[in-house]
């Protein structure tokens, strides 16, 4: 379960940012997870819940924004449905998978700063 190591990296990053700003607490963490990122959101959420005690994120709920897989033509931005032939008939270009569909990002950290 690589989600646990991803959560460890997330907690480390959040704590680094909190220390840089002299935060006394972290109140919320928001991440986005793309459908094609290889990260199972429910396992990520579970790993976060198990890992946050004893950290600055102990009282910080995790909000996960899920992005569905989205293929589109880079020329005309025509979107393709799951199972479609991934080549634009109008532009004769292959469809590209949207970056948000295949990545995970730390979107925001809500901190308490003196």
C-alpha cells in the first residue's frame, strides 16, 4: 500500500510549511487525486487517519477532491468518453489525458498562525 508512504510525505510537507509560518496548529488539509494517478483515495484517507495522531495535523480533517479521467483533443478540446476511439476526427490528433486525471496535488493547508 503505497498510499501510506504518500501520506507520510504529505504530513512531512505540511509540517514543514507550518513551521515556516510559525503555525501553532493545522486545521485542515485538502488534496486532489486523479482517477488515473494510481492512488486509491479511500486507502489514502485511511492512511491519513492512522498517521495523523501526534502530528500538527492531529486535529486537521482531510478533504479529498477526486478528478475523473478526462481525455481531450489538444487541438479543439473535444472531450472523449470512456471507451471512445481516442483520436479526434476533426483534427486528426490523438487525445491527451488531462494532467489532473493522472496526478495528486496538495491543494491547500489551513493553519493557525499567531
